[in-house]
C-alpha cells in the first residue's frame, strides 16, 4: 500500500506538472530525464537572453543619457538664437532696413531641434521602460524555469523509486544443483533436507545477484547494498533430480520459484535519495528502536519557575509564558525550559517532568551586550514594539555548496567571517510588523506604485497589478510573512526601525543570512541533507500549506540558533557585494531550492507573493 506521505508528494508533483502539460500521462525515468535536459537547454537560452536584454537596456540608457546631455546644448542654442533675434528687433526700430529674416529662421530651427530632442527623449524613456520590463520578465521566467526543472527532478526520483521496485519485486525461476557430504551424526532424511535448504539458499543468493545486475541503476544499488536489507522470497521448489552416492554424499537439482522483495523505504536507500519518497510515517505513540519508554503524557503536573531578576521571559518548548514567577500545568515527559533577559546570560535546562517541580533560575549579568540565544525586542514608540530578534554569535563558517547538490552560483564554497554577534529576527517580518511601519509613515511599496507583484501561474511568472502586501492573492493573517515587498521596501522598513529604536537595523547580507540559517551545520538543511516530510513549507514537502500559500511564521521547529522558517515558506531578501539575492526557498518552489546555500539574483525593485524578508540589528 502506498504511504500517505509519498502519495501526497506524488499528487502534488503530478498536479504541478499537469499544469504545464508535462504529465498528461505517466512518464518513465528516461522521458522525465529528456524533459529535464530540454528545460535545462531552455534555461541556458534564458540566461543568454537575459544577458542580451540587459546589454540592450544598457545601450538604450546610454542613448537616453546622450539625448539628455544634448538637450542642454540645444536649449543653450535656442536661448542664443532668441537673444540674437531680440537684438535684431531692437535694432530694427532704429534702422528699418535691417534684415531680421535670417535671425527668425535660426531661432525657428533652434526651437524645432529642441522640441524634436524632447520627443526623442520621451520616446527613448518609453523604450528603456519597455526593455526594463522585458529584462524583469525574462529573469522571473528564468527562475520559474529553475523551479520547473527541480519539480521534474522530484518526479524523476518518484519514477526511479517505482522503477526500482518494479525491477526488484519480480518473480522468476532458477535451476540449481547442490552437493553435500552427509554428516556422520545425521540421518539420510536430515542430510537430504539440509541439501535442499542449501540449494534454496544458493538459488536465493544467485537470484538476488541477477536482480541487482539487471537493475537500471545497478552500480548505484550495489554501492548502497550494505545500507539496505533487500531479500528474496522462495515461492516454491520442485526436485528435478536427487540421490545419494556410496561415499555418503548427497546431490540435488532443484527448480526454485523466487520473488525479489524490497521494502519501499529501502528503495530510497539503494538509490541514495531522500526518504520522503519512500518513508513510512510513524504512528503517534509508536516506539522506534532505541526509544525510551515515556512518562504518561496524559497526566498533567505543576511546574513553578522563579528567577533572580524581573521583567524576564520564560520559554517552554519554544512557547513564551511571560515573566517569572509562573506556575503552569504541563503533561508528563521531557520539556525544554529557558529563562531570558536582555543583558543577562540565558538559563536553559531540559527537564523530565513526572511530578510537581520547582525551578529557580539564577541569571548573571553578561559581560557583553549580546549573548548567544538571547531574545531582543526594541520598543519603537508608544506601545509599538519591533520584531523579536535572537542573537547569533560571531564566528567563521563555510559558505556555499558544501555537499555537491548546488547550482553554479553557489560555488566555490569559501570561508567567511561574521566578526561581531548580531541580532536577527527569529521569523520573517510579518504582515503586522509591516503594517506598523506603513501606518506610521504612509509608505507605499513598489508593488502598489507600479502594479508589479509577480505570481507563478501554471508554472510561469505573471505580474498582477491588483496584488500587494495587503492582498497577495491568498488568505493571510497578521502572523503571515509579509510578501509583495521588494528589497527597496525591506530596506525602507529596516531604516524605519533604525530611526525609531536608535539601533542600527538592516537587511542581512548573504553571509549573515546563511551563517544564521546554517546555525553551525554544514548540510543542505540545518537538520541534514534530506528535506524530509512535514519539516518545512515548500512544494511537495508535506506540510498543510505546501504549494498553497505561506504558513504562519514559526509553524515549524527552530534551528539550533533559534531561527524559524529558514527553509521554505517565503524567499528572503539579502544583500551581496554586487546587488541583492533571495535565499531560503518558498512554499511554491521545490525543496532543492530551499537548501541553505541556494540563491537567486533579482533586481532590487522586484516583488512577488512568494518573497519576504527578515532584518538584522547590530549591537
């Protein structure tokens, strides 16, 4: 029976591909590979097209600049011609014989040349704007094409698993011969049974080897064979010939009917792909190997927490319970307790609750203004607070593709340094956060001014002038990540936080973003190299929001440094030395584009309903 998680993955992939007419019928691995090759060729052409369009845009802008410079020259000529004509008119009053026709004609030509240049400028501005739109549309199309390619790769992995299962779980018949020497202590019947058993074992081993040899991905399967436990089922056997020799030897020839048996989860192991293409979901309460017996979680126990400071914050299992002292009822079992206060070292303890319990948290004044894991929230004005931040420490890390699954722009990997600890919002900036900014400043976003919020429709980009951060085309709440905001909008929000709080806020650099998102790891995702199922909100990732809309922020687990949603949900703006990029993937983009090192270059004024941002704050 097909697992529920894998079924959801297949349905999501099929629905997505159906929209682009790629899934009118079930495709083989080879057919999907051909589709990927064709789209990758198309992607390369898009890259060339984008470069060509950008060059054309530069040339048009250079011509526009030349026309504007010429406009000043023509204005000076017109003024000079006007002055000459006025001078001749004045002289005509004194001397009626003076000819002013030449001056009039010169002025006429100067005015006409100036007016024509203005028309040329107007036309050139229109050409520049049109070319800029072509560049933007081509770049967005290029990124949506990446998403389509990666979705096909998802479909290919599903097809590879299905193909391996079909190739492995097949029936066949082998004839094998086996000779043994009967043991002195066994009867003839026992010797015969042992001989037939050894013949069946021989047939099983031989049949397994034949299956492995016949697999389409035989070499890869053999490389990973030790990690899996495929087996062969003996369906039946028939003795062709057998008999004993005078020397106490027994020989048998069997016709054995066999069938390969490969559990679906082990198909993923043999192919070295993410277990979400195969894995069985663990049932609630089901103990796995190595799990400890848990305390009865149906019993609630009182937990009392006090500290030596006031105005602190108690966080239990990632949820804030306000300041101490508190008494709360919790179910029996393990819980993580933190007590935090700005400027103090954090208290953190993992407890096993099986009875009433009291905790006294003694917080010590920190030597530094920032402590790793510390929570910060600045007061902006009146009762309006800024977004919550979590402190990440200074340090060095390896940035870029460290696993080998990346795109060309993620290489080569290099060591980068974050010289000082910094605060970074633990979630993406929400609709509520952004509304506070707009209500205080009457700010108008790029999308609202230009009507250019992009969406993906049938796998292709489309600009929708009716959409904005207030209405992104799907249901959202105050706790949803704000979208349809450009990098320019994100920077304006960070500048507003700076002005209101007195601390320096900014959009994170790419290095700051990746450092915080990695949280000390060197894998594609902070939990490993496989995205898994239900751990994040991206296309086919198994969440309730996948390929539908962004999830409310903090709907999934924090990374080890306390950040939510660094994998999927919405792309996030980041600065680079040469421009801006988006990082982290999104609800409608494939998981391979949610890897921590993935980035997509975009213009600073681009915006869409799948791009948001977070901010950082210096000490």
